[in-house]
C-alpha cells in the first residue's frame, strides 16, 4: 500500500493526485478488506520544487494541493537505486512494492543508428529544418528530436510533436515539387496545463497563470474537444460525468486463486 513515484513533472503530479483520489474513493467504496488509511503515496524529485517547468507560484499551489490530498512530496532528493524492495533516495531506503517512474524516458536508439549527434537523453540534435545534418533527407520529430529555439529547448510534449510533424510533412511535400524551404521551424507554445485531482488544475501561458476549478473545466473542455469524431467526444463526456458524480471506475481487476486439477468436477 505504499506507492512511490519518481519524478514530479506533470505526469508525476497528475498520477500522484489520481492515486490519492483512487485510494480515498474507489478503494474505500469497493474493497472491504483494504484500509485506505494504510495507503502512502510518495512523490520524489531531484529538483527543488514540483512542476519545475511551471512558474514558482503555481508550483507552490500544486504542492499544497497534493499535501491536502494526502501525497507526501519530497523534493531536492535524488533517487540512487530502484529495486524490488523499493527505492533508495537521499541515502534513505523507502520500502515499496510499487515504484512508478515518471521522470522521463530515453529516446529510441534509431538516431544513434543513423550516426547522428545526440544529447544526453539520446535525442538527435537537428538543424533549423528539423533535419539531421550528417544524414541528408532524414528528419527527426517528437521525443526523438532535440530542438532548440531562441536558446531554449522545445519541450517534449504532444503539441510540439504535432507541430513538428506537420512542418516536416509540408517541407517534404514542397521539396518533392522542386521548391526549396528556407523558413525554419518555429514552435508556437499554446500553454501548459496539469490537472491535480478532481476539480483542480493549473494553466500557464506567457503572463497568464491560473489555477482552481474553472481551470479544471477548461482542461476538461480542451481534452474532449481534441478527440476525433463526435461519438468519441460524447462517449468520453458521458463516462467522465458518470465517474464525477459516482466515483466509480469502468474497469476492475478480479483476481482468482489458481484452480487445482480436477476442481471443476467436485
């Protein structure tokens, strides 16, 4: 009943809050032999605060929200070991049977196979046209690309990958028609959001920084609007409304003890 999450970025924060609410609502209402009070959720990060890519004011609000949900936040602590007994962070052993890595991933090995120069995470260092300098005709987008803009790295988020993919698609189409592309890729930041459990989210876009219930409604609206096809939007909307008012989830795992041979005939 101890959950350890390594990485307090948007993924770690959102998952920690979801686990906290699952413990308080789903476990309490569906499992008679589990005491939710015994559950412990620990969020670790080597940075000095949660959501280090967001404004510090939003980070403080999110930390208070997590603590209110029952999440133990430990920042400025580096994880040294992860094994089957838990983690060792800051020289202290934290026993846990469930350790969830939310601190990012290493890029696929394809860029290295091409002989492209890569950063520490294995992402290809691309040019202003998202091209691999040493491999003509090869372009890299998304999590496999390390893109710099105005001296800062473009974040590895979905909106950046979508914009990069559209840019390269148009670039290839123009080159096939014999037209040269000189305009470099430019990332347009639509803002960053993170949902912290039920009825609470944070939003940052330039000077705009908001948090709370209304921001959570904006987050829900944006996600539903981004789904393809009207039937998918209606289905997800109905599922969310049902889960919001009932606290029930649509999926369950029902474990059964292994059957012994011949048990069916008894």
